[in-house]
């Protein structure tokens, strides 16, 4: 399933809070029957008290057209459904209507994911793609609705025609009706899930994250995706654990998602985990974290196999294990293989391949958990031939993965990669027929390439040609002759060791993978 990248991120407009609440005396908000734009302006009463439950989905499911349509309905007096709130002793929690209310606040503040409130919320590190969608939304709002500042300026104009006056009055005076959920926090939570399984339902990933929100894998994934910033789902933990979570999450975010992915591809410095659009990347993260923490029995298989993290220690351990695994794949740690993403994790059209990425991670994690130290020595001995195979047969590998049942692609690719390495160790060669055989698809795939000639060069075609051309002249490791990811994983090695009399002149320097320098050479 493809995940859209043109969605407006309004997650900063309404803060999150822990939904649990005591049965203390409640404030008398029930008398309030509606919420208007005035509540989001300076001095507003309801706006500052609004919160989203900590299990609420991210407010990033509307595209620019949906944002503009809601505002058009608002100023034209068209029907907009009620919002549903629940009152705790301290806040008003939004049970339904989070997007509607966020759009209204975004309009007042002219913040569609890139303004001051969003900048602060996201730690002043907003993705270029998020900024681009915000700009597009702002331009659409200005052309079809007008800015809130525009309406404020017109409020003192006595020469407006009747249609303009009607829209102005609607914008200034209109309010959305409020329905109140009665009862305690448990009743409100049940109401939330009941409401959100109708209308625009939660997708499987959202429901999984919301219901398992206190599990260490869920907390870790949410921490990594925002580099330890945004809403702190770990804020209730001891400050020592909270700080560790944020520090390691930032390292993992950088390892997986930096630099930001852009198309067409014009650099070989590619993110290992692919684009960091929240929903797509969260799915990848959950799988990677589970792979990293599984034992030899394959446990835990799912997020729910683990107990809730009560104090933060389990999340810290989960992040530490994930970082250990990623440092074997990328980075400058002595054990890093420095796998080049363009070779191992991107398909023939330059798009990131989750099955290739997670399949490779699975294979390496399996060798580590089984303490198979010889595997990495063997891998390095045939690495250059393996990479030639992966590059030459990218189209065939993509076809093989496409033919597999989606939920089994990762396991199939890990097996294919393992068998390919074994065959190269055994004979030094792997053919197309071998790859089809390893995949269990004998007789179901016709080998060979078909050539299509579209009228225009697509983004994928441009990316494909760039990667192919760039790899042809890319730097390689002086020890194993595999491709070097010079932006993330490179070691500076003495050709002649210092202890053997080698000096530090440039003529005695070679570039290698960290692992090749520390382990293969020694």
C-alpha cells in the first residue's frame, strides 16, 4: 500500500496529554455549547484548554484540498458536524473533530505545519516535504477563502457588498456545536474507539499504535520518528530514562532517515530507511525494532507480546538493541559493515524497498543473535560479487518480491540474500536462474529484461539512471572492493601498519569499511 506524502501536518495545533484522570471535582465546562474562532485567538477561553488524548492519531490525514474545503464550508455557512469533547479535571479532550478544530486554529495562526507553533513543536526541524505541503495549503487558502488576517482587516470596512459581509459574519461569528461525553476516562476512551471505527476509521497501523501505546516498541517508534521531539510519549518516565530515550532516538533517526529523501534522486547519500513520512516510516520502524529485539526463538513476534513499560527502562533497552543492530549496518563504529543504501535498500526505479531493507536487517540480526561471527568474514570475502549481483539483477529481484505474498516478502528476501551469499562462497557466481530458484518461483518468472519507451522521462527513470551512473564511478573499499557509503560509513586506514613502520602520508592512506579495517584486515 502506498502512503501519500502530500498530507498537511497539523499535529502541533492541539497538544496531547495523558488521558488518565482522577475523579477530582470537575470544572463546569458542560455549560459551553459551542467553540468558535475567537477561542483560538489571544485571550480565548476554550482553545488553550483543548487537548488530544495521548492515544489520538497524528493530525496529518488531510490533504490541502480537504483543509480548504473545511474552511470554505465554515465561511459559507455550510453544514459542519459537531465536535465531541470530554472533560477531565484539568483539560477538555477532543474525542472527535481533531482535524476540524486544528484547521480552524491553523487558519487563525497561518500555521499549516511550518509556522511558529509547529516549529516549536517539532524542535525547529521540519522536513522540506512538510514545508512544501504547508506552502501549497497556504496558497490555496489565500486564493479560495482568504486569510484570517484578511477577514480581520475587512471587519472595519463599511463598503462590503452583501456576499462579502455574509462570509465575514460567518467567519467571525460562527461556532461549531459541541457534544459532551459523560463519564470517566474509561468511558471516554471507549467512546473514542467506537467513534473512530466509523466514518474515517483508524487504519491497522494507527489502531495498533493506539492500543499498544504503553508498549516499549510503540514508544520507541514514536520517539525515533520525531528524533526525540514533538509530543513526548515518554514524559511520565523518570528524567534519566526520558533523556536516554531522546538521545538514542535522535541517533537512530539520523542513521535511518538522514538526509531527507527527494526525487528525482541526485545523490548517492540516501536514507537507509527511506522517506520519513510519518505513517510510512512508522511501519518500517516497528518492524526494524521487533527484528532488533527478537531472541533465537523469534520472540517477541508482535508488539503485544511485551508488557507495558511502566518506568521507561524497557524502552531504553529496546532503543539500545535497535541502535546496536543499526551500528552494524551503518555508521563509523568499528563493527559497521557500512552497507550502501543505493545497492542494498533501493529498487531498480530508485524507490526505497522496505522488503529489501528489512530483509537485509533480518539476515544480519539473525547472524548476530546466533553469534555467527564467521558470517561477516565470509560476507566481506564475496561482498563485491554480491553487490554486482544485486545491482545487475535489481529488476529481477523487484519482480521476485512482487510475486511474493506481501507479509512474507521480508522473510523471503532474507532467505534469498542468505542463499545468494552461500552460492557465491561456493562457486563465485550467481545467475538469474539461481535467484528465481532461491525465491521458490521456478517456472513462474521469465528471466530477461523487457524495454518500454514512454514519451517522457519519469521521476523514477531519472533516479534509476542517476544511481546507475553514480555507482559506476563510486568509491570502493580498498580491502573488500565493496561500495563505500562515504557520507555515513568510512574508515581511514594505514596501508602499511604503524607498527610495521607505516607513516601518515597520504600515500599510505586508504578508504575502507569500518568492519574491513577493524576485523577483516586484522
